[in-house]
């Protein structure tokens, strides 16, 4: 606590905005002034930081201007009351026993003093009613100054004042409870805002930009600072103030953050950095001076230093600032700030993991595309030379069998390469390059005709229910070609001899619906959950007997997503499958 010798004129408090509580206290103060006959009456409450906050003042304008919403340390007053006359709920300190500097702690009238008559009121007298809760904790004070009759209160008037002191005690108790509840709601809202923004943001930077100012407001702070740390635990990038990137911290301050942030996170330690306040023990005198000089240069009176982390790693530090007119930081505010730092740390870690996964996915896509492109020409060459060899009339039967095997293997490898290239071209994150109207009914009809020879060869009936008029979707014709081809060829491939496959296109509301139905081997419920995964092949022997890359339905799903559509599957083993694709109507 600040000693009275070091205490300058109290600063203004920024809390206690509850108008209902102030109105109740104002009525009590006005009652003391009117009925008990005092020109100046004030009521103050004890904050969590040990300061008295003057909530109401009744009296002349200069007294109100000097006292209302001022902060003063409570301990010097309690020390002064040790030598007071005990009038029950009231404490009276005659001017000749006063050591408390009224000019610093409160307000002093310019009325003349009478040192001869002990019953005459002296302007340096102190008359207060210290207020305590049921547990005996000091919670506030009712103060009186300048009795209108110019006399020290009589026993009868003291009885009246004691009654008002009891009213003030109850009112202060309610005020403190209301304010603490308001603090909890306010800080919980700030924490919830961080969590909400983190869940819907692409990066930690975006979280800060969107809600930095609101978090500062929730803590009644002047600003919110955030400094990220790099993998080497050194300050990485600019200092963020209320969500906006600003200049870098000075070298000396960056060095201190680097030296102490990880340790603070490991200890879950929150520190207050302010003049005339003991600095954290980890800081040497010259280091503390560096911090204070920097704070003074940006007009910050106090800073709540909070490490940000996830797991065992500190990923940054957060600072909440208050200027010369701000209040001390309460323990509840410090705890809430650490909770927010944990949430922000988890968010940053999640964004980092997402970024790393995205980089891995992009690398995989590039690798697949590179390998597929590099394989395409050699595979074409193999198939071309195999075709030349197959046409040689002098080829022996054994060699002709080998060439046929080369052709089958080459064609299978060519299908894999084509599927890989189609999969790469239909990446989820890429926008459609040139979407336009596509008559899906006509496109599906053409592809059904192309697949009819393969269906006939397998003894499968393939039919198309042509719509009566064009059904036009908006999209990329090439990608929609891949989509329909894969669904139709899959249906034919997994339908046994004597079965049938039906394709239908229709407009339903504002969507185009493509339906491909077969009465083939079907898909189990377990396999349906993975059927759109890349390279997935069912363990069903009837399915594994058919050649395939496991990429066809993965390509279908990506094309559907890129066209802002959706896909449904209905299937049962032994009873066939139905795939429905819903695309926006052009």
C-alpha cells in the first residue's frame, strides 16, 4: 500500500458506474446533510485494490470537484483512526491529533479554526463512520465536514448519525456486490468475445484486429497490447495495439520480454508494472528502469503483463494499459486476463496447426500434380510402343501375351495419372476459373451414350431419363463431365450381369438434381462414411474384384464442393446404390 508520505493528490477512478447504487448512496448523504446539519457529506467504498473511491459528495461545488470519483489509499485513514475518539459507529479525531494530510487525502475548507473552545468545530477535525461488513472487513466510509451550527456533534446528533451509518453500510454492501457482479459479467463477456472471434477467424492476427478494442473496453483499459514470440522465443513482428500492428518494441524492452515471458507462462504469473510499485523480483533495478522509462514515453501509468501460451510453450505476451487517471488492477481482472491469454494461446496454436496442415496439403497437391505430369509422357510412350509391337505379324504367342500385359498395365497406369490430374485440378480451395451455364441433361445424355458399350459388354442395362426441357446448372463443363463420368462408370462397374443403371436429371426448386441409381453390389454403412476419401477401396471382395484407383468419388466430391453443391448416398449391400448431386440452377 502507498504510504501517506509518498501519496500525491488522488487520481480519478474509472469504476463504479452503477447509477442505481449511487442514487441510494446519494439519498443517504443528502439525509445526513439536511437532517444532521452538515455542509459537506461524502460516502466512499473500498475497492479490491485497497483504494477508497469517493462515490457521492454533497456540498459546495469546490468540494464536489475535488472529491467526487477520486481515489485515495485506505490504509492511511485506518492508521489515523487508531488515535480517534471512539463514538460507537463514529470516529472523531480532533485537529491536534491529526497526522493525515487532509490536503492530500481529502478536502479542507477555508473556514477559520477555533483553538480555544474544544466544542467548536475546527476545519482540521475528522469525523467519519468507518463501515464494515458482517465479517468485519472494512468496506467504506461515511464522512462529515462543516456542521452548520459550528459545533462538535452532541450525543443526540451522534445517535442520529449512527443510524445513517447503518444505512450507509447496507448500501455500500449492495454496491460492492453489484459492482463485483458487473465486473464478472464484463470480464466474462470480454473472454467470450475472444473465444467467439478465435473460432471464426482465419488467424490470430484477425482475432486481434476484430476484437482488440472490445477486450480493452471490457477491462476498462486504455489499450490492449499483444506481442507474439517466434519459435526461438524472441519477439516476432510488430507490437499490436488494440488489434492494429504498430512499430516494434524498443530493443531493451524486447530483450526483457524474451527473457521473462516463458518463465512467466510456466509459473502462470501475471505482473503489474507501474511507478512507485514493487516490480517483479525477476527484474533487476536497471531493467525495471528500462520498463518504466518506456511506459512513461507512451503515457502509460500501469501495465498488466500477461503471458500467452498453449501447453508448455509461451507464444506471446499481452499487456493491458491504464493511464494516470486509471485505477489499480484487481485480482479478478488479473485472473480474467490470464484466462483470455490461455484462450488466445490455444487459438494461436490451432491456427498454427491449420496453417501447417494447409501447407502439407498444398505440398501434397503440388507433388501429386508434378508426379502425374512427369508420368503422363512415359506412360503414353509405353502404350504407343506396345501398340506397335502388338501389330507385328512375326510376334510369337508368348511375346504377344507379354505385350498384352504391358498394354493392360499401361492403360491402368494411364487411368491413375488421369485421375490424379483430375483430382489436382478440382482442389476444394480453388475458385472456378470460368463458370457458365451447362445443360446438365444434355451432358449426362452424351456421357451415358459413351458408357453404353461398356455396360453392354458387362450385360448391364444403362438408360437415361431425358428431361423434357434443358436443365441448366452454373459451373465448369469439364469438371461436371468428370463428375457424371465417374458416377456413371462406377455404377456400371459395380453392377453385376443382368442388372441396370438409371440416370436422371431434373430441376427441383433452385437446384439441379443429378440422380444415378443402380441395383448392384451396394455399399455398407461403414464404407459409406469413407467412400469419398482419396484412394479408399472397400474390403468387400465383390468390390475389390473390380479394378480402380479409389479416386473417382473423391474427384466427384471436390467438384461438388467447388460448385457450391452437395451430394447424398443411399445404399445397402446387395440392393444397389443411389447417388444424388444437388447443384445451383443457372
